[in-house]
């Protein structure tokens, strides 16, 4: 396993240690299915394509929007601000793993169910409150603001799954959250706090388990958002239809943490909260290194998978000829022959999409874009 590195952080980066609410959008967009049509009334918490509607109101129209980086047809639901909701799911809290699976199915939590089912012999559950991207602050903000809920949920999962080893992992630079978590951990003997170095990719399963000295095949790992979804299901009998997102970058007046409704148009958030310094900028969704770029805010919808919006000054980096320095191979955490894949336009199934090859390349070659999204499979390493 290769040694991890610390990424250089932009000195202009700034943020506030608080959460700003934007839970009253004028409308939301959800991917179209075949169950509804224009003028149908949608109750809050109605599941459309396994996504809960975060507002109530009528479907005004159907149009294309960018949802999870795909241009797809979506329902536009106009907010009537009445919060008419379907009845809460009322069922006794699960007492064992089998009951837990059935219980989570009621909330359409398929991804979490699959994650739990993938692990056979569970011995550890880890809540990883680590933001890999230096422009993102969701994890440590969530831990700082919801540490009671996170610890309560982790302890409940340990009891349900009959496991004695629970961990809350955060970076050793997160002093505020560390102090808060340690203040109540004494009453939870099966949960330990682990402090991790500020290194890129530390939250990836293989590296995280190595630093914690536990076996990954016996370990279930959740981020804070997943734990808060579980908290709302297990203790509030409700679907969590809100998200915490970071909006940051060196081309805005100040970075913010926003709690907003799933399905909210990104442009509505930007217009209300963000002061952009210069009209020439790049927009990155979910990180500079692991995310993707969009050309405008207009069509982007806050989907369940979006957690970070980065607005950076426009920088045009001219690509030059490969220097044959080998830096891309040396830094690749999974030992891909990056140069070969790039020049032969081959996709590598091993690629994590971490972007370290782009980060290190002195010729400014867009290596990840070819290796991760190329047209052919890598034949030989």
C-alpha cells in the first residue's frame, strides 16, 4: 500500500463553522417516472424513483435537468409551502439485523441495505467524519453539530448487530468536534474515537481500516450523512429529505455550509447566498479531484449524491508534452500504468477516480478523464 500525501490547500479558502438553512425553495425537481403527470399533487415524503419529495405541491411541468451529472427529464414540483405530508411510517424499532433490513426497506434505503448486506461476519462499525476534498467541510460540520445523534445511532446499530467495536474517525485537525465527542463518549464503552492524519484518501476503506488496524472485510463504514439518515429513520420514524452541502472556492466572498431540500435548483441557492467575485470561473461538483465540472448553475439540481459545490477562479492550464517523469505512476494508489492508459486511451477498472495523477502531472495532462472515462479496458498494466 502506497504512502498517502497531504494536498496543498488554497490560501484564499475560507469557511464559517455554522450551518445556514435554505429549506423553502420555490420548487424542486425529481427524476420523472411513469406514475405521475402534470397537475398531479405530490405530498411531501412521496417517493419518486426512490427519492422522497422534500416539499408538497403540484407538478407544473416536465423538463430536462442535470441530476447526478445526467441530463434527464424531471418533474418540476411547485412548493405550496403547506408541508402536506404522507403519514409517518410507524413501526416498532428493530431489535435484530433481520428486522433492521425490513425496517430500512420501508424508507427505500436501498444503498444502506446493500452496504450492510455486503458484509458477512461483522465485527466493527465505523463512522468516518472525514472530508477528503480540501474545499469541503460537510463531515466535520455534521459531526460538530450532530455528535449526539451520530453517537446515539452508532450505539444503537452496535446493539442491533450485536457488535462491541464502534469507532468515530475524524482528522486530528478537527479540534472542535474532538472535544465535543470526547465529552460524552464515557457513557458509551463500545465506542472509541480515532484521530486520523490529514492525508488525502484516508477515508477510503482500505486505508481507513489499515490506520484503524481492523479488517475491512469485517468492517461496516458509514459517513455522517448516512448515519443521520439512519437516525431519522430509527428514532424519528421519518425520511430525511434534506442535505448539508458545502459551497466554497477561491472565487466567492465566503464559503458557506447550507442545509437544503433534496431537489432544490442550485441556481436558487447561489442567487440567495453566494457573492461571486469574478464572472470567469470554473464550477466543480463534489470536488476538484474526484468530482466533475459543469458549465453553469442553471440546470443543476441538488440530488442525494451532491455534497460540495466549488466555484474557483478560471485557470487555463496549457497542456504540454509528456515529460516521461513517471510521477503519475509513483503517486497512483492502485499502481495503474497511467501513461500507457492515457496514450492508448484505455479505461482502467482499478481507477479510483481520485485525481492524483492530474494533481501531480507537470505537463497538465488530463489523465484521470481518459483513464476513468475512456472507451477501452486496460489490457495489461
